[in-house]
C-alpha cells in the first residue's frame, strides 16, 4: 500500500478563511483508493453541516462546502469527478473530455463517506472506493484533489494541490498529478 500526502492551497488566499489548513492523504492498494481530507483551523467560521443520516446522490454539491477529487486514466481524455458533501450526500460524474459530455456515472450506487473527526478546530472526512467500478486492471492514473469551502459570510474559496490557470478550474488536466 502506498500513502501520499498533499497540502491544498486556496486559489485566492485573500478570499480564503484565515488560519485554515487543508491536507489530504491518499492510500492506494491495488484497486482500492482511500482519500482522507484533514481540515484544521477555526472551523466555527465555516459551513460544515452535520451528516443527514440518509446520504443521497445530489447535483450541485460544489455550490457550498464540498470535498472533491478528479480521476483520469493517464494519457486518455476521459475523467471522473467525485463530490462529497459534509452532509453525506455525494455524486460522481463522468466526462468524455475537458468539461464535455458530463453525465452521472452509473457505476456507483453510493459513495461511502466517514467523518473521522469533528470538533471546533479539526475536521476529517474519508472515502474509499473500488477503482474496479470505473477502470480495469493496473493502469496509470492521474488525480486532482480539490475542495470548495464556504464560510458563514457566504464567501467561497477553491482549494487544490495547484492552480495552473488564471481562474480556479478543477477540471484542467494540467492540475492533475500522476497517482500510479
């Protein structure tokens, strides 16, 4: 099993809540991928709703606090967008190429999400997926780890490992990194 850790940065530090830190950890073992998001700081200023108890597949989760990741097969135009809301709601979309032919990925009937920690200064969310649902075999993958953070003043900030463009755009493949 391989573990990798990354620090996510806001696209615009002046629009992000102050004293907030967002780290991610990826563990991959064969076809199992586990991603953990670790948020540290003054969380009282953020919109982090509690889990509903009955997670549902929903659209537009990225319009408020949403933990996301994008997966792609290396050197292929297709990719998938995974959305995880603190409420437990989720969605997975597939794209044929950059922002084209978006549709819900029916390979998933749920997206398991666990809140590992939640107090006034620390929040940890984790998901684990079986990659066999979307790809077959041991092939090289690219990933973009991203998060949308909304605060109680209706400000929204966009976090990623890197932001290659002049606007926050999580779909840009030059913002993905090689996973395997």
